[in-house]
């Protein structure tokens, strides 16, 4: 029986004490290998780095009901949030595109924005080169949790 005081590494995450952009991009490339994309054949992987150095990865998960599919970025972030992480430093995104940096869709930009606008998004090409932008740069003039708190509607009083 395991001692409860010992924190075991989650099977869906890994700890990066001294992370590097290259490692994060590589992890997103590895996550891409798990992509379930029988319809688009467009593989995407993502690796999100939490403030405590934990990395969660995700891939796109498509569905026969197309709109029920989920992007890699939202898969990775949802895995992190479901494990108790809500503060992020960076996310790397990978695809098979050779000549373009993979860019997060609008829904994923808003999903990232929920957890702050001042964190880094590394958009990579298949060779591992990347372009860095912040969430703020990808989604300027955004709507976020603070906007609800400032409002006078009942939602403004809820715990967000
Ligand atoms: Zn997306």
C-alpha cells in the first residue's frame, strides 16, 4: 500500500522542473501521435505547462458527430484543470504542417483566455521551429472572468 503522503506522478502528466521551450514543443509533437482524427486526418498535439512545472498533453479527438470533436489544446487544458491546475505558463501546439505554424482556433483562444491572457503560446511547425505569441496577442480585447465580476448581474457575485 502506498503512503498517502507521497505524491505520485499522474499518468497523464509529467513534472518539468527545468523546462525548455524545445522540450515543451517535443511533448506536443509526441501528443500528436495519439491524435484521433479519422475524418480530417489533421493531427494536432498540445502540451501545457502549469505554474508548478507540471506538463499535461492532449491531442485532437474527433467524433462522427463533427461538432462534438475536441481540439488538442482544450484536451490538454481540460486534463490539467481536472487535476487541479488552473495557472499556466505556456502551451505548445504541434501539427504536421511543414510550412506554417499551427495556430489555435478561436474556441481554443477563448478557452486559454479563461485562465489568463499573459501566458505564452508556442505555435510550431513539424520541424520543431516555433512562433511565440501571448494569449493576449492571439485574442485582443477579450472577454474573460473579470468582465463577469465587474457586472451588476447575479453572476458577478458567484465564485469564479
Ligand atoms: Zn481549437
